């Protein structure tokens, strides 16, 4: 599956070397991860913004047992696409 995405990116870039594509792909992941650790957010120009969202502790209903359970605080990664990406996909979906 991962190799498929490397092949597709390579084809979009006039068939550059797959190892180069792989290196850039993993470098992008490392940069995003580092920025999330340091600043709690990472902006990718023309694509969007990754950010850490901290959920507070709360109570939740377990539908199987019918009891309330306490959920601990946790942090998740969220993504908000850039307005250009939103516009692009909106135009695709409305056709």
C-alpha cells in the first residue's frame, strides 16, 4: 500500500526516483511531528494545518452496559484543510 503511493507521487513528478520520493515523504512526516511536539501545530502551505487538540476528562455512557464511565484526558491530532483545498474538493463534489 505504501509503495503504491510512492509510485503515484513518482508518476506525478515525471517519474523521479522512488527512493527520492520515499525520502521526501518521510522527511515531511518528521517535520510535521517535530513541529507538533514543539509548537503543537504544523502548517503545510497550500494544504492545511495539523494541530494538537486536548480533550478534557469527561463522563461517557457505555451503551452496552448502560453505565457511565470516566474517560481520561487525551490529546489527538486534528487537521484543518487550507481554503484552496476546501474549494477544490467542494467543486468536485458539486459536479
